C-alpha cells in the first residue's frame, strides 16, 4: 500500500448530501473559521477531512498550503485548521492545517 486512498466508508457523506448542505456549510464556515476533524482520505495533492461539526461537509487541505519538508497527516489522524476558501465547483471547504501554519512561522 502506498499510503494514499480516496475517502470511502460509512462516515463519508454522500455527494447529494454534500450538495444539499453546501449553502449552509458556506454560511456556517466563513473564511478564517477554525475547523477540526478526521482525515478520511489521502492523495498526493492533499488530505480529505470529515469535519466534526458538519458531517455532511468535506474539507480538503491541499499541499499548496503545506510548508516544504512536512508530511501529510495519516489516515484517521485528528487535525484542525483554518478555512481559506470554498470550492463551489466540487463543494469542498479548503483548509490550511494548524500544524502547517505553526511550522511556517
């Protein structure tokens, strides 16, 4: 196994649920809001996060926000971060992880 996986399993919200809740998610999670959750998928471009307070939302922390020399969090890891953008085209909350911000300072 190469350590990469797409979000799967019973915790992952269905696409139609994410779509239905998108407007409420964006309203509740403005840019700069702090979020926390569990890593539910890892890809070379970042990690997918199931948000604690928003079970019908998916966040993505992309490597473009990750300092050089850092590693992606493991599948199942608990993470926190700041909302930096809302990707309307695929209904994802973009997040910069706290550990990435702390490391860059």
